[in-house]
């Protein structure tokens, strides 16, 4: 530890804010040997109250804390003549970037080097122009490059620079990205409307935020939470800086919770969670809602004849057909369990909905999957029950499902390989 000015430390007033008790106690024990006026707080709210009371020369604070974060506390302080040291971990990327914007005086990575902390405090107290002292640029840039997913484009969207962390995230070298646009990462699942909204927002000089699906090298799929900020020069947009947070694992967990593992369709749990929202939308837009419930014909006989692994293949092939018929944002295909499926769709009158359902029934038979045990066809077929109701007649999903299931039962008993329209449709 380099030589420090103990006299100036003795006369300093320091506020230390840290929610982790062990860390707080360790730093307090060390600094109390040198600093007479040392105050500690366990969160930003306590820190702000002490700040107003003791008027410290230096504030040392963690970023993430309960009740009030360190950054919220800093924003509420009168910064005049005050030096601020921020401590954090590498994982605090979003907070870290906000700390940069707040122009704090020092950034220290945990675990805290106590000797370096004391030297920094001493240097700050010895410096007359504390407000001009910022992060140590070289170290800061290294931290950003290695840990923050950053890409910078010109005003036309052409990439001019990227961080090493971003290259690692997408699987491309920097030389492969410079001069290209982000279309190289565009995933077909993202609607064009998302990109139109993005450009409308940032061209107007506003910040754009969204969760986006990315297609990385080798068709690897990832998800990121993106913030795009326009950079102005002389009142004109010169560049756009995009900062991403990797949320791939979060999205995968979400998908596992709402999708059927084998077919990739939505599961019944997701239907139960989203149906109320869909019912409200239909009533608000004064539209129609249709439910088609589906059952594979003679599926037990198929499994007995060809085996359960072949039965699983049949279910997967049926799921592909259902997916191909539910491309609109308001179409949803579900595997309800076993050989039962359902499609929830909207904005079609009774005739169009029935035509749509009949086309799906035919599409399954057209797969021409052999089924020797079927009494209605040489191939695998399905039966469907359809209910179509306009907004003024919609009451609840329980009734909707009941009417559709009753129509399905009639389709099964009337010979299968067909769709029956519920007489409750209106």
C-alpha cells in the first residue's frame, strides 16, 4: 500500500453504504483505524438520511441494495464537492452502465481491495478538483469490452464497432461484423413490425428497448434484452449504441413452462394462463373467438399396431401441420394431453372458421401416414369439434371448451375424420 496522508484522513467524513453485513463490517473495521468520522448504512434509504445529517466528503456505496439502490441514492444527493466511489460485481452490468452515466468518481470491483480503497480516499481528499476525477479509463474500457454486449452502428445501421463480449455472444469475429448490419443476426420469428417500431423510435432520437430473438453463428438461437440509444452530435444523430443483456436461459425456462416437450406446441397450462386475456381482447375488439378441439382417430390401435415410438412420431407430424396453420399472432395451437390437441383462433365468421377447420382435418389425412387399424381411412386422421362465438355471446372459456368438446364427441360417433360445428355457434 502506497504512503497515505493520515492527517487528512483523520479529518475526513466518510459515509459507507453496503447491505451485506459481513462486507460492511470488514470495511468499517479497516477504515475506522484511519478515519474518525465514519458512518455506515445498510441501504440507500438509510444512507440518504445519514447523508443529509453528516454531510460527508466521500460516499462509498454498493450498487444493488434492497429498499433503495445505491444509484437511486446517488441521484437524490447534492453532488456538489462530493466524491463517490461505487463498488459492484461483474454481474451488475445494467447498474454498472447507469453508474457511468452518473459520472461517479471511482469504480471498484468486489471483493474490495482495502489498501486500494484507502489510497483512493486519500487521493480524493488531496485533490482539489474532485468533480473532474472520473473512472480510470483504461481499466474501465477493458471491463466494458470483456463484459458488456455492445454494438455501435452508424445512422444507417451499419456496424462500426463491437465489444469482445458481443462477438462471443453471437459467435462471430469482429472482422466479420464490421461493415455489416444486424440483419446477420435477424431471426425469422421476430415480426417486421418490431423493426419498424425500432427504427421509428430511434430515428426520432428516442431510446428503444425490447426483448429480441437472435440467430447466431451456426443457427444457434439466443435471446437478448436490448437498449438502443441514439448518439447526437450538433443536434444530429451520428451513431446508435446498442447494449444487450443475455436473457437466453430466462427465455428457455419460460418456453419450457408453456410448451409441450415432444411437439413444441403450447401446453394446457399456457392455455389456462392466457385465455382470460384473449377473451378480454375479443370483447374489446367486438370480434369472434373460435375453439377447435382435436382427437386422433383410433390412436390406441395405431400404438398397438406400430408401437409407441411410432405413435410419438405421428403426434409430432400432426403438431407440424397445426403449427403451419397457426401463423397469425392471434392463432394458438396446443397439445392438451395424449392424442388431444386444440386450436384457438379469432376474427373469422362461422363459415370461414368451418372452412379453416375442414382444411386442417384434410391436411392430416394428406400426410398419408399408414394406419391399418383405422376403420375410416387407410391413413392417420383426426376428428374435430368447432365452436365459434362472437363477442356478445362469449361468457367464459369453460362453456366454450364444453361446447367444442361436445361437438368433437359427435364427430367421433358420426364416423370420425371430420369436423362438427357446435350448435351453440353464433
